[in-house]
C-alpha cells in the first residue's frame, strides 16, 4: 500500500457558494475524510481507535488555495503523514484535479486523546508505533506551516452565537469544520463578491460543547493591506460564565475585481 493516499471527491452543486465554487467548509470536510480514509486503511484510524477509547483530535489546520474547484468538478485530495511525535502528528494535503491542476495545499497537526480522560495519549503505543511506517518526508507541501495567531486586546466583539445539535461531532464537541463556517460567516456576502479566500488557518485550544455560547472577536492583522484578519473565539456556558478561549483563526483574502 502506498504511503500517500489519494481520494476522489466531487464539488457537488449544493456544496458550492453563489460563485459556483466549493465552500471552504466542505473542502475542510473532504480533507478530514481523506485523513480518516488514509489512517483507517493503515490501521490507525478512528474506527479502530474508538474500540480502545482513543480518538484523533485536530489541533491545527492551514489551507492555502489558488482557486476552489467549480461545481460538478471531480478532484482528488492527496494526504500523507509528514512526521510523528509522541503526542502530535503532522499530516499534509494536496488538492489536485484529474488533469493534474493543483488547486492548493493543506497542513494539519493532530493529537491522539483518551476519550475517557480527554487527555493526550501516546501515539506510538498504537500497534508498536506503526505510524512510523507511513511517514513521507520527501513530498513537497509548499505552504507555510503557520504559527500562533497573535491578537491584541483590541479585537472587536462582532458576534455571539449559541451551539446546537448540528454543531456537535462524534467526539461530543463542536465540530472542527463548524468553526471554519462560523468564522467565514463574519464577512457579508458582498465582501465575497469582490474577495476570495486565499489562506485559512485555525488553531484549536479547548473544546466547546452543545449549549455553550461562542463569541467572536475580530481585528485586522498587523501590517496588513486590509485583506488579512485574525479572529479569536471564546466560549461561555451556563455552568461557567467566565470566558474561555477555544480557538484562534487567521483569514487572508485576495481582492478580485
């Protein structure tokens, strides 16, 4: 079996926005599905991990796109493990058309947790460290790994939302991709008529659950042209009204005329 997995997807029309191109959130879903298909076929996927009270949790995700696939377009998500440490592993992605056209790339960092304690657990304990057999160090992923999103205390509170059934995933917390969708909803439709998303980064800090309220703070990134923004998301709950940061995001747009 090849160390690099390649999985075909379709830009279904109801997964596309008004420009007839795939929503970033749906692309994120396809990337996470590709990661699961790849890891499951090689013995360290979610289906097996859940039988031993383990699960993968996404820690960081960066997606950089030159363009998004148009509706009805078939494309492949390639994915491979770049490195593995005791508590974290890095996984890369390439989004490429059937004709070889490269739409963009992604980088991600994952932790393995104990589903009972919710604490990180040793990745190498799974099948005597079998993940090491699948590491690919020589395949290019030419986008920045990204770093911690820096925000000042001047970030403006722009929205507070409640969380419901559709926000929650199989791990019992707010789905990783839902945060992407909620962040990108902070800009109105008219903004997207003249701008496209070039890069999206998100770093997850804490879990949020059904019933929590999420508050979104936004500011223009330092030294920006006005097309780069940082977002901080904090949660409050009926049991704990003190705000707790759950994730940070950076969105870079390109103006199109």
